C-alpha cells in the first residue's frame, strides 16, 4: 500500500496523467448527454447510470496507460534499479501498475459534477454503485498488471493504447447495455472482469444474478493477477539473463 501511494504521488506530478484522469470522464459524460439529447430522450432519467459509466470510463482510460508504465520507468532512469531489487517482481512492479489504474479515481467528482450540471438533476450514489466501482478498481488494477507484463516486450507500447481503450469501453456496458449486444459478443465481453463490475454498478436489487456477477468479477480479476505475476517474472528473467529488454 505504501508503494502504491508513493507511485500515485509520483504520477500525480505529471500533467499528462492528471489530465487523462480528469478530462476523460468529463468528455465521456458529455458525449453520452449529447447522444441522449439527439435521440430526444430525457437526460435526467439516465443520469444515475451516466455518472458511474463516466467514472468507470475514466478509470479504464487511466488503466491503459499501464501499457507503457514500465517503459516509463526506463525513461525515468529507475527501471534498472527496480529490476535489481531483492524482493519479488510482483512486489516491485505491482504498486507501479496499480497506481496507473487507481489514478483514475480522481475522475469520480469530475463525472458527478459534469452529469449534475449538464443533466440538470441531482444525483445519488447507491450501494450498488459503490460495490460495482470497487470491483471495477480491482479489475482495472489486475488489467493494468496484465497489460504492463505483456506490453513490456514492446518498446513502443504506448502506440497500442487506443486499440485497448475503445474495445473495452464498447463491450463492458458503459457505452450501451451489455444486453443490447449479440449473444456471442456478450460471451466475449464477460471474459473481462470489468464487464461484470459494470453490471453490478447498474444493479438495482440484490438477487442471484447480481451476486454471481460479483464473484465472476472477483474470480476473473484474480486470474489476471496470477497471469500478470508470471509474465512479470518472465520479463525480468529475460532482462537479466538475455538482456533483451535493455534494462541492464
């Protein structure tokens, strides 16, 4: 926790990360408002789901920056020292990638304010919103670890960020309800833990389906974390033994 807090403060000193965390939910909320107005809908009726969708959109936008976060450490001149640490790679790199995702939490007040102002309505935060967002945070931290472990093999990892950002936005249920997607696409969408987290955030009652989505999101996040841990160990092994990542 101390390592993650330290990395969060470090990233917060970089304008790019702060702008991404704050502006993404604002832009996402505005685009949804414009879409509802264009369709002739009463925006206030959708405001409750709209702010949580915008907040999760900002969280995922921050998460995809993890594709190049380890490479960013190389740019900062700290990667060789991190790689030479005596503790496990997970303990070294997980706080770094987790901070990239968790910085998106700054988007919550931005999302709430944008929807409240432009939808001309008061907003409430339900317990389902809180649980769903907490699951989304875990899903995004696990995804950040996976992305960092995978894209550390690519020197231009940041070029792939848009290819990850939009598809997950489209499939997880924040752009359109998951039930509106074709069944095969729904099956693919639920492979990612963020989809079930969004489902919980949109829930209105406690039932078997909602509880199942909670455990599905938790389980998939744990799987991603385990895979990410293995990938980071392999990346570090290649760096030290083969010099393939130009760390040493």
